[in-house]
C-alpha cells in the first residue's frame, strides 16, 4: 500500500506527537496541552496532559459561536411513536445548558458520576452532553438490562444522580423503566441521590420523594456554562460485559476522546460538517456514544438518533426510509441488521420504493461480517460496504477502510487495515510475532492512541491484569485472527468467553452465575453458538443435582425465565439442555472452546488432558442440534 493512507499511518507510528498535535488543532482548548503523549508510566498513557477543554463546548457551543447555530445537529426518528424531531445546534445547546442546570440543582458537580438509564430519545443525548458540560462523568446503562445489572453499576460508579424515563418501547411492547429503576435502587448499597425522570405518554411513572420530573425541572432551570476540565479528566465510564462480580467500567478521558473522534469521522467515515450520519445503534453501547452522539457533533455534522428496530418493525425497508427522508450519507449498523433485512426481503425489492441515492457508504461492525452478507449488501446497495473492527475499550476503530483519507481495496471477511495510531500485530502463545496468514492473538502495541480507555474505573490493577499482562508491551484485544500479505486484518472470533449477540457483547459467565443459582442445578456452562441472524446466541448446558427428578421440559423454561429476569432480554437466552455431565480437563476446567467448536461444526481440538472423552461424545448430539 502507498499513498495518503500509508503516509498517515507511518507518520502516526514514527512521529505520534506531531501527528496528534496536528489532529488536536481541530479542537478548541482553553489551555493548549503541554505534552501530546506521556508514555512514561506504561501500560498507562496520558494524552494532551496540561490541556484544558470542555467536550460539550466542542460538540455544541463552538459551532453556534461560529455562526452555524441554525444547522440541524440532531434528528430524532421514532417509528414506534410515529414522531420526528429536529434540533439545531443552537436549540440543542440551549436544552443541554438548561438540563446541566437541572443536574447542578440536585447537587451534581465536576467529577461526580451520573447514571443515565434511558431509551433512544433525544433526552438521552441531552443528558450525556449536560454531564460533559458540568465536567461530571456519565455512565449510560442500556435500558434492556435488568434491575440487578443496574444495581451492580450503581454500586460501582457511586453516582450522585440518576437520569431515567418512565418507559422504553420495543416494537409494540411498552417496557416500564421506573419499576426496574426503583428495584435497582433497593438492591444497591450506594444511595444514588435524586432520580430525574422523563415522563413519556406511553406509560406514566409513579413518582416518589427522591424523584424529579424532567419537564417541570426544565421549566425552572437556569442554564449552566461549560466547566473547563483537564484533558486527562474522565468524560464517561461505560461498563462492559465479560465477567461476573465487580463490573468492568471502561474509563474514557476528555481530551484524547475529543481529538480521536473529531479526526475519525471525516477520515474513516467520510462525513464532514453539515453531512448526515445515521448510526443505527443504542446510546447504551460504545457505538452510540462515539458515533451517534460525540463524533458527529464534535465534527459539526448532523446525527440521527433512531428509536425502533431496523427490521420487522415496521418492515425491512425501515433503513431505506430513514436514508431517503434525511438524506443520509453514511449508514453504520451491525451485520445482524442486514442479515435480518436479507431474510425478510431477499431480493431487496423494497429498495425500489425509496430514493437512497444520498447514501455513499455502508459501515458494518460489532461482530464478524460473513462474506455472504457482505456480497449481498454490496450488490443490492451498489455502494462500498466497509467492515471495520473496534471495541468498547478502544472507543473508535482499530481497523477500517478509511474512506475519507484514501479508499482502499475492500476484502470480504476483513475489517480492512490498521487505523493510524494502532500498531496491530498477531502473536503466538509464546509472544512471538506470527507471519502473514497464521492465526493467533490480535494485539495492539503500546502506547494506545488517544481515545482508548485510560484504565478501568477505580481498578487500575484489574486494568493491568485484564488487558496488559498477557504480552508485555501490548494491549490484548481478546480477539483472534491473522494479517494477510497486504496487511489487512482478519478477525475470526473471540478468544475468551464473551459472546456477541447481534453486536452486543455479553458475558457467558454472568448467565452461568444465574443458572448456577437455581436450587436444582449442580453445575452448568453457557457457550456461544453460531446463528445465521444474530451472529451468536447462548446455549446453556446444565447438570442437575443428584435426586432431582424434574425433566428438561419442566426446568428448562424456569431457567430461561431466570436468565431473562437477571441478565435481561438482550441476552436472547432461549436454549437450555439438561445433560448428564460436562466435559472437563483433569484439572477441572470445562471445555467451553471445544464445545463451541463442535456446536459450530468445526474440527474440535480435544485436549489431551480431557478427563473423560466419552462425556464429550455423549454431548455431541445436544451441541450440534439446529
């Protein structure tokens, strides 16, 4: 490869200070940073130390100050409520400033945490930006999580306030949030302070002594100014699935985050000021943080916040309607969405009913994009389909085809090439670098570029252990794959026990914890198995306690309901089998990877240390069903 991409990538490797100093000039600073990159305490790195800024100012106020206040900043498109709203930069700034005043009136200040537990409504983005305006640290919790999951996050983040809504809407179902919130507060040890509740007409919430009505509070609120913060101060904490017990809160800074996202939108997604980005995700996930809220607004683009499922509700043409109505230039979603569209409309006949000529690129991420779906989308849409790869921890793409910098060849099955700032390598178990074409652990050489996680919230040691201890000097992505001879990255799947359900990373361990809590269950395992629509779905295997005579038909629905209640419907946990035993190594480790391989029809690598091979043979019919 040569050209503009190669020049930018090489400069980011050989002169990172110069590269990112130039990128930082796209951001307004109250005080210019003294140091661009401080890597003196690796694995911890600090970007733009000494710099002072405010992320909300950069996302809203500076565009208004530059005379672009009348440009549309945010479009809320909700087919489930049949509602469309547009907010200019000036209107959005004023709403955010007033809600920042509401937060301040209930005691929220610089450095305090605020949990946001909301559906896909404009107020969710307003709450995030209001926290940034005050220098408070927001932690958005996906509305699909159950009360127990929310309570765990309350205890870890120790918020000074919670922002929520009376309900969310999934298809035709109205899900009341307030009872879940109240139950979570009961379960939590930490007192989260006041709850500011947005009342929606689909379900009015009963208000208690700690509750504040959003609309009433906004009517009397005094607008708050932007609070200057250090570039290294945290902007948000976003919890990932991946373990049981104490959750992993990815901590993102203000300065590095603003610079990285401002650089990435035009360089990777080819979206600039005034152009329209449609990211079909949820603000509860990192994709929603980065490319629904922050990157488009930092850039001065127009972003769409979409409430509703892209397929099935109302039809497979939902995306096409949004693209047509709002003149979308770039669409970003998960491969699951396109597998669903393909299932409902295999010939893409509905495309003829819409004018999607504004669309220039489709971006897919969140799970592996199978070549069949890539070819189908490319053929039907007639635009480049870009698979790209990144994680909650990185906050923006590790590998992509940088359409605004220099469009490169697209390869099916690959999320393209390393993005400037990310030195991607593939290592063997002994830490040696593998040649092109050989599969191993995908890692990123330290220091990580700006915008990546600083640490885990209140847990530096776990940050080291989880990401930095396996290979000295490298960040462990947890994904396996290889680099081809052209330097393209091929990500083949997770190397741990986190599964990817429709682009949502979920811990099999948390599901196992719930199953193990059932009084009749002796031991269990949950594995992710391939699914044509969702990428992966969980399959549960349980061994019952001696003397339990209840059968699978009776206990199975109980276990499914238990996981749904404790983890949430987002887990898509519907498949559980009662088995006589689980295959294990002699040291007692359950062979989850081997079971996954069998379930997916792969050639399973059966360890020589297996305790009893006949157990695995007994399970094969169960694992291979469907």
